[in-house]
C-alpha cells in the first residue's frame, strides 16, 4: 500500500497526518465487538465491516481513521433475552463491556479527536439494534459541550436496499466479500453436531449468502457514505471547537450523563420483551444498574 492510500492514524507520519487533516478535518471511528456469528464466520464480523467502510470511506472522500473501538455493549438490557435465544448457555466469547464503561471510554475518544484538531467525527458501528442510539446521544452531549459534531451511523443503514440481519444473508455476504478468508460455509451445519455450541447466533438466512451479494451491499453502502462525509465536512454554523479539553472536563460531562443512565437504550429490556429465564447466564445483566 503506497502512502497515498494510507488513511489510518496509526500508520501516518506527522507530515502525512497534517496533510490529510488540513485537506479534510474529519475523523472516522470504527466501532464493533467480537461475538459469535455462527460457526461459519469470524467473531469480529461487526468490527471488520466497520473497519472496511471507514478505511474505504476515508480513501474515497477524505479524512483519517482512528484506532478501532473493538469493545461494545452487548449483555445488558434488551441484549440478554436475545442472547438466551441465539447463544443459549454456551460461551459466546464476546468482547462486551457495560454501558457506563463504553460511555466513559467514548467521551475520551471524542476528546482525543477534538484535541488533535479534527472538526467533526463520523462513528461507524457494525453492532447495532439500539446501541447506536446511545452512542449518538452521548456524542450529542459532547458536541453541545465542546463543539465537535458527531454523527453515528449503523453500517447497515447505508445499504437500505438490502435487509439487514445478524449472521444471515446480509452480514455473512458482506464479510464474505470483504474478507473471504474469514468465511467457511462448509461449517454451516456444524451447529447440529454434539458439543458444537449450537447455532451461536447464526441467522436463518445464512445459507443464502454469497460474496456477490456482499459486493452489492458494500458498493451501495460506500456510495451512500459520500453524502454523509460531505455533510460533516461542511458543518455550517456549528460552534467552534473548545480550547484543549482536559480530563476534568470529560469527567464532569460523564458525571452528568451517568445521572441519565436509566434512560440509556442499552440499560433495560424493551417494553414487552420477554424476561430471561431464571438461572440463565444472561439473567444477571438483564436489568443493568450502575455499580
């Protein structure tokens, strides 16, 4: 890869960083986690798709890609009943953290972006279903306090012509196109083998996946990403970015957001959602509360 295509903060020299920053002071933050996507796919599917969209988005439209946030909220609130249904009492081997941990980490990431000279942030999450709403709410609070516009996008929303899913036709196809080495469809029926761990969240439509379908998904998503980047490159009359943001500034905002924790989408089951079974490994975090 030549230097003209390097877009990762971690791979740029200071002169390269400054050149890209001056050309487009937008930072991409890929967000995902490790969780099971059946036996056929790598645990990091969500993260890898978010990485790809950010990397290709920066190459096409400008900006710099920040280090990936590879941990996400998964076991709390509405996730718990889903995990009981899709993973059962098997080990999901998930890179999950509780909401308050992600919130605090996320605020410090946004602080880093503002202090580095970025004028806007595009957060691309490959893990959604409600998590993205908390990320946007926390980003909005940061923007209101410090002036850095934050846009959170669930990657599947960029390809509206293709119904999204979990480890089904959509997700398996997308990863198959991006990283074919991380998909093995010969393992599709392993869930039925004794001791395999069961379905491990495999979607019902996984057998319909194909790399060609994935290519169409990715093409539409990257085309639709362009207008999102352009909107953030020209934020209009947004407030000026605050002078250097300190740790104490972030902690003050985090303390305020903690007071709203019961209203976070990831904190509680959805209205009418069935309760997790007594004795299930997922019951403990279903009704999450701050320590």
